[in-house]
């Protein structure tokens, strides 16, 4: 099995950079601690759904867009 | 704003029941405590992504299928 949390952080980074969002800007908009945003970005922490929803609102994307598919998890 | 966690639990329940999965069966397959599964089912707890991935694997669905869209969150 792959590491789904790593896939999540890769997708998050791709969306964040695609929208030209710095980690600082994301931290500011989500009111999540800046260093914690860095750890999320690197896939080092296991965040909660509520935090995922905050990030989705800030990045203006569906929460599901940041998640691996079942196939990716099982691969 | 709606309660995205409630939308998540409603979607989870719909998928679980649609696949004829009892809470017991879900608890057994995910190795998540049976009473905690009940609380997740009722939207009473803020689960982590890793728990979401476990549930998705057990229910054989994409994790994103259980989540609200951005539109639903902002509604």
C-alpha cells in the first residue's frame, strides 16, 4: 500500500502552488499555525477533516481534490 | 456555512447502508472501536485523514466520496 498521507500532501502542494499560494498566505487564511502548515505541506502530520475543510475553503477547492483515490491508496 | 462534518457523516452512512454494511462490520474491518464508529456515523467526532482512508478501504470507495464539496461547505 502507498502512503495516502504523502499523496495528500503532494496534491495539496500542487493545488497551493497552482494557485500561487505561499505557505504564509495559507496559514493566514486558515488561521493554522505557520509551522504546522509547513508540516502539513510535507505530509508529516495526520490532520483532521475540519482542518482539511478549512484548507479547502482557503484554496477554494473541493476537499476531495486533495485526497488520494481508493486505487491510489491500494496501489 | 453548513456543518461539513454532518455532511460527511450523512454521506458515510448512505454509502455504508448502500453497501449493506453494519457499524459492527465497519468496526471489525477498520479495527476502529465499535462505539467510536457509532460516534463517527453520527458526526460527533472530528476524525483524521488516516481514519478516513481506513474507512474508505473498508467500504471500497474513494475517500472524497464521503466528503462535502466546497459548494456544500460554503452553502
